[in-house]
C-alpha cells in the first residue's frame, strides 16, 4: 500500500477513537468518519508497513448505523463531534464495547467476569433534551433513532481571525489549532449563538483584536459560556491576553439585555500556553458565579469551577456512584479529586462523614461554600494533590494514634484522564475500605488502575458506562470494587459437615450456574450477599475448575476466607442448581 492510493474498503470494526477499521488485501486501514458496515472509497494519507491511515472520499454503500443527514453541517470538519453521523443506539453500543474492551485488554479482567457484572450503558432518553433542541430548531427523529443535542451547559470558543480579517469564533479542527467558524454548535444551548454574535460584533465595531497564538499578540483568546439548566442563569467570561477589555461597559450593556444573564467577567491569561484559563478573575457586572442544581443539591459555579457539562446525565452518574457506595449513614467516606464538591455533597446526604480532596484552592473554597448553602455539616475539604494528601494523612494518623492504621469505609475517586498515581492506589489499599467507587472519564487509565487494585485483593463487582458526551468518543464509567474485610479475632469458624463429591461425579454433573445466578439465588432465598471470591473458594474446595481471576492476594495482603455460614449457603445454591 502506498500513499495517495485510492482503494475500496469495507469497514469491519471501529477503533477507540471512533475511526472505521477495514482491510484491503490484508492491509489494515484506519479511516475517520467511516463506520461498521460502510463500503467506502478512501485515499491513503499515511502508509506504514502493516497498517495505514486513509481519508474518506466517498460512501459507496451506507451502514445501517449511519444517520441519513447529520444535524450539523460542520460535523466532519470540526473536531468536536467524532461520531455524530452514527445513530445514537450504535454510539451507545460502541461506548459500552470500548469500556469492556479496555477492561479486558488493559485491565486483565476476564471476559467471563465482565459478562456477569457489566450493566447496560446509561444513555440519554427521548425527551431529555427535546425542549432545548426545539428552541434550536432541531427536529427530533423517531425514538429508535433519537439524537440528543443541546445538552452541554458549558462551551469554550476560541477567538481568531479569518483570511478576510474578520473576527471569528468556533472550534478547533481535529488535531489542529485551526479554528472552524461556528457560532451555532448544536451540542450547546441555543443562547450561545446570540452571545457570541454580540461579542464578535462588539469586537469588530471597536477594532478589538483576537489573539494570535503564534505571535502571542492580540487581546481576546477565548469566550467561556455557562448555562444553568435548572436556574436559567447565564455566565459569560472573556479570556484576555491582557488586564483590561476596552469599552467593556458597552459590551456589558448589550449582554445584560439577554434574559438570564447573571455573571459577566474577564479572565486574565497572559501566558504563552495552550491552557485556556488563567488564575485571575475580574468582575465586569453581576456576580462571579451562577447557581445550578444536581438533584436537590445546589451548587455555585465560578468560571474556574470544574462542573460536569451534561446536567441530565450527571445526575444519573452521581446517583449511580451513590448506589454503588451503598451507604447506610454510618460510613466514613473519602472523595478524591472532589472539585467543587459535586460528588462529596451527594455522598454526604447518606454518609456519616465525607472528606474531600482537590488540588485547586478555588475549587475547595467553592466546595466549602456549596456545603454551607446546602446546610451540609458532615463534609470537610482539603487542598492538595490527592496522591500527596491521602498518603500523608495515612502516615500521620499512625503517628498520632499509637500505630493504629487509618481506615475508610468507602473511597470514591474521580481522577483526571491520567488516572490515579500508584502511590495513591497503594494508600487506598492500605486503608482497607470495604468498597472503592471509581468514576472515570478515560476507560484506558481506569482499566490500568483496576488491574492494580485487583492484584492487591480487590475484585471488580460492578461496571456501568454513562454517556455524558453524545456524538463524541468520550464516555464516563463507574466501577465498584469490593473486598470483605474479615477480622480473625471476631469470626468464629464452624465445621462444615460436608464431603466433596468425587471427581467422576463432578464430571458427569449436568447442572450449572453463573456467579451472578448463584449470588442472586442466595440473596433472594436468604437475603445474604456473597462475593465472587467466596464462590470461587468453595468451588476450589470441591475440585471445580478454578476461575482465571481467582485472586490469592498479593504479598503482604491477605485475601479473606469464606465464612462458614456463607459457605453453607453457597453449597445449598450448588445443590439447587444441580452442580453437586
């Protein structure tokens, strides 16, 4: 295969970044904007020895997963919506498969276990964005092909200049910093267009220059817009390569006329960097924050606050994390990478005490304030790196408590895309929480960290993907890892009057049941929960073939043995399913 070759390709698979994958005479090609089932004409752009990259030239036969007409004419040019041309049902299947594939390939989680524990992906439902989409004049397709739009409560638009010298706003083309002019992104709320056109007209009128990234000249770098889906409050923040916006009072007067306008600020960022926001916020009008709700918890959101961009799905995400935490009101919980306390305050509603950790001082100030305005008194927050704060706390606790080790009942982590550092994961293991709830925006680093925790004696018990970002390749995932802590001093082991069947009988036994079926039957009959580990231990005693993920525990970390009372119940289930 050579560069510039034009070939006909049948797309047979899809990569983790949404690119179509097909083969020509055994040679693999990765092709952006193609999807499984497409037969396409493609031009080879880069050819390596065993694989290459090609550009979609023409669709010869469309996949059944392809929408007839993309809602946004910029879909292929813009780098924001990688899979907008894919039907939503197919998007959800892709994302669930992406999470599952990474956990199996990177995390070493057996496919058998994933089949048992992985729950269906949480997608957006018909009607959840219909009202907003209707305001943007976007037609809703039938339920089977529903496409959720206008779900983002935050948008950051780079400001630039086109070839004719006009000021433009839009988004960067994929893998470039070339701005695709677009003031009407259909992932955001309709009011974004009105705001952007107001700002662009103002800049043209008063000859205010846009930022030039190469020369580090010009003034206006980005425009940040936030919208409260519950409150209808609007925030506008202009990111400047300077301290002051000329004629700011004129722009304020114009923006104030937009219903819902609550906060107008500028952010100073004079650094030669790709980082969008600086540290300094200056108020032009109104207040420096807007308010919004997730469930019944109220949050104040500043320009620098981390706040999930899809409020509809965020509530589902946090409810899922809360469900996995399985709180009774007696637990001590650590929430690492807590941001402005979004998850912390959700957890605090059902926990005894919550400790949140976040590196950004402004975010911790917001978290403390959010706890105050919600009347939540059982949440404390610490400023610092999670990978430093928790290990330091663990060491200091032992010094001040005569060698006693710090313990947490539940630990929740919601790290950035890079995942957790190994030192933090080790401290989590050392604190021996009964449950670890891992919320991830990158399933690859999630899988890496899950592998570490499984090797240290924690087993993956639940996994569920949540589609926070329709039409993109990104997906949130919530995992539950559990390990029952058994104190030998407090557990009485009883003799089990049971003799294992001989090997020949086991071979001839016709009954079978999955781990999930066994657990569900015991729960239904006796209202007792048993772990996969305990079932595997009893199977081992009986001479059953051992599971691939049967974990004996890493050095220095004891895996608990199945208590006698639970062993009896597991044996009873084996008999019920004719396994013995």
